[in-house]
C-alpha cells in the first residue's frame, strides 16, 4: 500500500477499509471486519484523507524534462533577447459555485439555496515572476479564434517580446493560432507545458486565490453581475504585485526561480 497508488486490480486510487480487508484475506487468509481494519490502519499512523487528484495520463518524466531542460532553455532565450516570460491559464466562474465549508447544527447537513439565474463567466490571465499581471474576461467556451483575440489584447502596447507558456488545451494548438504567432515575427513565442500537469503553472494559483476569497466568500447581491465582480477581483490582483510574486513561491513552481 502506498500513497496515491491504486488498489491492486482496480483502476482508481482510493484505499478503503473494505478493500484493505479483502487484500488481507487474499494475501494472508485472515478475515477482518472494517472496524478492525480501521484500528489496524490507525495503529500504522494512517488516517482517512481526501486525496489530491492527478491524471493517470500525466508523464512524470516529461514534467521533469520541462523543469530541468525546457524551461531553463526558455529562460536563457528570453534573457538573451530581453523578453518577458508569462504563464497563461483560463478559468470559469459561476455565481452559484460552493467552495469551502459553512457553519451549521451538528448532524444537520446544510442546504445552500442557489439563485434561479445561474450566472457564469470566464477569464484568462497571465502572470510574470516579477509581479506583472494581465487578464481579460470573456463569455462561453474558448475557441482558437477567441484565443487569438485575447493574445492580441495582451500584446497591445508591449515594447518587449514575450515568451508565453500555456497548457495543452486544443484551442491553444490550432493552426490559425500558430499562424498568428508566426505573424508577430518573434514578438510573441508560445511554449506548451507537459500534458495533464497543471501544477508547474503558477497562474493556477490565481484561480485558487480568487475562488478562495471571491464570490464564494462574499456572495453576489441581488442584481449584481458576476462579470463585474470577477473583473474587480482580477483588478485587485493586478494592483498587488507582491501577491502575484507569491504565486511563484509554491514548491511545484520552485523550478522557475532556480534557473
């Protein structure tokens, strides 16, 4: 038994007391109830925990190559050409999303009333290790055409070239996106992170920050628009360069400052 490993013969990673009891019976011929198994596991200093999820398709070697070889190469090229490096990501927001916990009478699970009008909105942002931040909001799913429009907005008024690091979303890799980037004649260069590996991207922490401190903690008032609230929160992030730099302090993105 090891953390994160799927139980033998199963394709998911949750070790339950019943599965452990079955394994003990199969391996040692000893039948145990789930209560006894729970005591046994507790005696081994184990406890039931909600696990982080990680895609099976993730390639740890690809992530290691990105951190050890690909990114240092990008950083060196950016330094040589005087370019800025930005990490990009998108996220969706819902007015009725429930994050975190709420106080309630013990034994009575609280029920959250959702508004009849379920507002939704999306945003794209890009972060820089020096504390620079860019964002834009949009409606609907991200298409290659919309991605190009967002890139044009981001590049407007920039004097320095940009190396932009994105995930492998299909819209990011379409032919017309590549054509647009080529048309910038080196002003914009795009790099794609390894697949199924969001944790090397510091821009992920923008969304976790907003969802931890935003609408979930301060619900919309009657008649208030979600898009306006999201833009306000993103403006607050942009004004706080120290906060933006803190997104690069997480262990999963330490490779960025180690170059």
